C-alpha cells in the first residue's frame, strides 16, 4: 500500500474521494487548509493522505492535533471507498496512520464519529483496540448530542485515559470551514 500526501496537484481527487466516502459531509475545507497550510483555530497540525493499492485509490486518512492537547493525534476523514471495503484496506490504512502518529511522537490516537451513521466503523474501531465513550459536550455539539462518540487508543501500549468530553472545538472548526466556503463564493 502506498500513501501520497495531499498536495495542490491531487487536491481535486482527494476532495472527490472524501465526498464519495462521506456523501453527506463536506471535508473539503480541511483538505484545502492542509494543502495551503492555513492557520486553523485550535489546530497545530493538519495532514491528509490518499491511500493507494496497485496505483488505485482505495481510501483517505488524515492526522491532526489540537494546540490545547499536544500529545493527542486525531484521525480525520478516515475512510475506504465502498467498492474497496471488506478487503483489509481499512486495517492497513488505520495501522499506517497509527504508525505515522507514533513517528510524530504522539501518545494517543483518537477520533470522533457518529454512533448511528457510522455503526459499522465503530465496530471496526473496537476491533482495533480503541475504547469508545460518549461525547456530550453541549458547548461543542448541537444536534449530535447522544450520537457522537470518541474512540481512543494508546500509542505507547499503556491504558489510555478517557476523553471525558473535553472540548474538541467542533463549533470553531465548523466556523473556519464555513468562512472558507463563504470566501470562495465571492
């Protein structure tokens, strides 16, 4: 499996892949932020890659971290194209991202997801050894209260501390994404 960092030249392909995997969600602002190396409120690192098998794109994955939690890597827009699922690509992409986070010196790998829309993914995360807890930070969420989960795994082989609904700044990140969308309409 090969991983190509998302750069200006493959950004349109990456946006299309993200939309194919997550048709109801628009992650393009964050892919654009990563390529343009824009400063994003609360984030101090943001990188994405396309995953290839035999020169064919099979998925996408990202890593980011928050200024407030510098030892925590977060998995972003991790997904496998529908026609490539159940072939082991998800595990290989996950393991690669986990190793990339280890190389970068992070202590834990975390992600947030929707318990309803991504029920199959939640089972996958549990199989990878992640602990799962409900995220109910009302200042951060609006309609997803009771559906958002935080999944976590230690990168050092220790037991991982639960997240306990500390802010992951979702509203601020959504505002940044909306600002980019609004500025592109001008």
